[in-house]
């Protein structure tokens, strides 16, 4: 069986390449440059889409699953950064290659040793050190084409991994009340075991000692196949074809070291995008949702005046850290993943069949507003605010929530502490708490 496969590969490689395919191979650089330009433009837009995905997850995912959402967004952002890095370098390499093509057309004989600008002795030494222009054209062309294929395969692999993880999260949340939780635990354990097995088998299989060990090599093949089918799904064969073609032609592991600097650049680019997005808020929410101020610092997430254009409201906010008005405006967001809190405090809303859809909608909104008042509390210097809370859609991200206008005449001149609480149940168990300072400057 193995001999027949090898014979088939050898016969395929010895077949005469059609003229149209040779021409396409020679002119593939044109398509590569066009796609690189389009891809680079798209890469500049993709981080905003990933940030949008993070905002949706912060709003909708239960806090216990926030870290999973963080991993999904990170994988997407890392894939975008890899694509950006690869295509920038690919564009530079192709530009260099086109320069060599032009140089070769003007000077087809390459280096001029005799009767040149330099001494023949010096010119001969330099020529011995450098590759010829023709050989450089061929090697750089091969490098650019290989990198182009690798960029797409890595992109697809990371995107599909994050997509499959996202699908699993959605399926879990849809079926968690129907399917026993141990089934999901078994599935996750299987995936984790497969990944660990693949990592161990890869180390063994690439060791010279086990290069021809049947059991280890077959086990490595199966583990890689199952993990690849999960991570790349219906792109499994195209991705494997590109990666295997590249890896099987590598003479040693040194061929892969060139990728390490590219990944390092991609990681730094990923961190840059992370610092300018809302993704890291998923980690903060995953740590329990409680955000307390640092006594020696000011947390910008609580003050609208310090928001950037990409920021969204996920915690209690006030206009500024310094207040000198007659009223303090406090906005407390209500995220979609808090819907189960309504169920803990109020019964399900019952539609009135005699009323229209719009009338029922208005009554439902009033019912949910009155219910939300039961689990929200605002304290100023540990004194409970007993005034009215209004439902409000904030202009930043059109975030829904409650807004209060608190008189400032009883505030301390200087530092004050605001604390907002969301209760988990009527017994008073805490769901989320924000606590931070503001400074009141009396106009009088």
C-alpha cells in the first residue's frame, strides 16, 4: 500500500506540466500583489470587527464564560495580526523581486568584473560573496509564493479554531438546560486530551530515534488528523495540503526558525490592538465582575470624560472625576446577560391577548423597568440613594441602563465615594459591585 502511494506521488511529480499551468506559475506574482494590497487594506478594518465581537460577548455572555470569550477574541485578533505581518513582508519581498527583475533586464550579464567602476580584484571578491541576480530572482520568487500560501493557511486555521470555539459556546448556552453538563465536560476533556497527545507525539515523532517507529508515527498521524479536523473543519484538507507541502520539503527544523520573528512581530501587533480595544474587559468580568478603585489611582473606566472613541460602557459611569454641578448624573448599564436577574426578582411577564403587540411591548418594558429597580442600589459615602432611577439609552454604544440625578448639596467638599450594587436574589446576595471615588468642588 505504501509503495503504491509513493509510486503515485513520483509519477505525479514526473508528469509534464501543461503550458497553461507553467504560464500561470510564472505570472502568479501579479495575482499575489493584487491580493496582498486588498488583504492589507482589509487587515486595517478587521481589528474593529474583532472589538465588535468582544462587545457582543461582554454584553451577552455569562460572566463565568468571559475568559472563553477572551480566548476566542484573542485568537481572531492574533490571526489578523499574523495576516497583516505576513502580507506586509510579502509586499516588501515582491517589491524587491520586481526590482531585481528590472535590474536583470537592464544588465542581463549580471556583475561586471572587468572594466567596471571597481577594481577587478575587489569586484571578484564581492561577486564570490553574493548570489547572482538570476538565482536571487528565483529564490525570492519561491520565498514569496511559499509565504503567501502559509499566511492564508495559518489565518484559516486560527479563524476556524475561534469559530468552532464560538459555536461550542453558543451550543452550550442553548442546550445547558436540556443536556447534562457532564456531556460537555467529556467533550472538553476529549479535546484537551487530543491536544496534549498531539503535543507529546509530535516531540516523539520528529525525534530521529522514532522516525521509523510504526506505532508512534501512526498515532501522531491520527492525533494530528482529529485535531486538524476540529480546528480547520471543512478547510482541513486545503490547510493540511499547504502546510504539509511546505513542511515535507523542509530539509531540517532550521527552516521553521524564520517564522519565529514573524510570530514575535504578530504578538506585538496583537498586544497593540488589545490595548486599543475592549477585549481585556472580558478578563476583568471573568474575575468576578467586581471592580474596585485603587486608592492610589483613578480608573478611567468610570469617568466618561476619559473615554476614548472605541470605549463602551460596561460598568457604572459618571461624567467626570471632578463634579461642581448641582446634580451628579450616574449611569448604571444593564447588560443582556443580566436577564436571569429579572427572573430571580419577578415572575415572567404575561401578555394580555386582548391588547395589541405594541401595547404589550410598552407594558412589558414598564414591567421590566420596575423589576430592575429591585436589584439595583446606589450609595454615596455609604448612604443609600432613595431617589428615582430612570430607564435610559446612553448615546455611547446605545447602551441601555438606569440613570440617576443625585443632588450634590450633601456631598463632602473633596473626595466622595460612590458605590453601585446589583443583587443576585431577594436575599441580598451580591452579583456585582462597583466602587470608586469622585471629587466635589463647591461652586460657592
